[in-house]
């Protein structure tokens, strides 16, 4: 590689749950994106920055692309993910080993229309007993003519990610770096704190609250050595509020303890976290309510 700087945008796309956010975290080497077994965990396009020598990749994690239902939140998620494809330099579509679904094919349709360099990452190969089983899938993917490169990986186990990084970095266009080499995201500490609370919420009550909960940060104050954070969990119904709080407040307390530990690790400072739960009927079905909550 020469001394000329290279810099470009890389989008991670794919149907929900294939491992895009896990991949972003392992590519930048720190936990940026929240993950869970629940689809719709990722709601925002989040930028991770990976700098290696003269190349800087600005990696966008996207909400999963899938068949848009009728609800406003669903439409928002699909719009954010597909609009990213218009203006990135490299697209990495993540699929799961062996199993290619209709939703995967739907995403490929969008990817095929993008002018970006197109790469397919076959994730979760750690779940295979025999790697030879991948060969027919790799051939079938090649035959589609959509992807220039197909790279089997395990995002979770860090397997073959060096190869994926090399393939991506080699495709970035010449251009000056946009971030200092030690910066790993464009998001504020305040934003990251809200996402961490949401992750703990999704992990503890995700099955009972598919779309209906979101988190806003009302206060974020740094005082001598301690950061005081006020966060509100918004739900749609009284019954959901009761689920989040749990009997005797036990569930809310454990969400708060887990979140505080992660936020302290992220900020490298002591944190005092106060959590509130509020009922706001019908917010996720309503576009203007979505905008007020910051999804625009
Ligand atoms: P996203 O919806 O595409 O962003 O998927 P996530 O990154 O949130 O991951 C969805 C689930 O798949 C989580 O439970 C991850 O731990 C799991 N996962 C992600 N990558 C791998 C992998 O390489 N191997 C295995 N076995 N599981 C993975
Ligand atoms: Mg995700």
C-alpha cells in the first residue's frame, strides 16, 4: 500500500438477526452497537470507525431490511437501511451459514441496485461441524453475480475477520481520513448511554415488548468524577410498564445495575443512573410521535 490515504463508507446490511451489529463491534474492536436475539434491536444507522495504516473505513450498522409491515416504526427501519445503500462505497451483506431466506433475497435485490462494491459475508460458520458444507452455498451465491467477493466468517468468534477487513480496506477510494485514528464512533456518550439502557431492556423483556419500548436520556451531567444520568423508558401500555418494573421493582433494578456497569466501562468513570418508566400510548404506530422521540 502507498502513503496515499484511503477513506470510505462501508454499509453492513442484511435481514434481522444475521449478526451485523456483532460484526461491527468486532471490526472496531469495542462494543458500540447493541445486540440481542430479538429482531429490531438496531434502530439507528450507527457509524463505527476502523483505521488501519493509510486506510480508514467508516462502517455503518443498519437496522435489518425486511418486508415492511404497516407500522410506522417498521417503515422507518426499512427506509433507513435502504437509503444507506445509495451513498456508500462498499456494501457488505451479511447472511447466515447455509440458510438463505426470502428476506435475504429481498435484501440482495436492494444490494444489486447499489453502485457500491458488493461483498457477501457468510456469518456464524462457528455453528457448522463441517466447513465443506459451505461450498455449495458459496457457489450458488457466486452464480447470482451480485457479489464480487464472498467471505465466510464468525463475527462472534473473530474467525476470518482479518480477511474480511483486508478485502474491504482494499476497496476504499482515495481520500483524506475524516476521523483521528483513535476515534471509533461519531456518536456522543449521551447517545451511547441510552443505547446501553435499551440493550439491557431488550435482553430482559424483549420477548414481551417487541416494538413498544424506547429510551430517552433526560439528564447527563458530569460532576467531580461521577456522571449523573436520568433515563426514561417509554412504553405504550400500563401492562408493559408493570412488566418492565417487575415485582417489587426487581426487573427495573437489574436493568439499571447491568446498564450502569456497561456505561461505567464505556466512560471510564463512576455513574449514577436513575431510571424512570413512562406510558405514552400508541407512540410506535404514529409518525409524528416517532419524530419527537428522535427517529427522523
Ligand atoms: P443483527 O440483527 O444482524 O444486528 O444481529 P446481532 O448482531 O444483534 O446478532 C444476532 C444474534 O446472533 C445474537 O444473539 C448474536 O450473539 C448472534 N451472533 C452474531 N454473530 C454470530 C456468530 O458469528 N456466531 C454465532 N453462533 N452467533 C452469532
Ligand atoms: Mg443489529
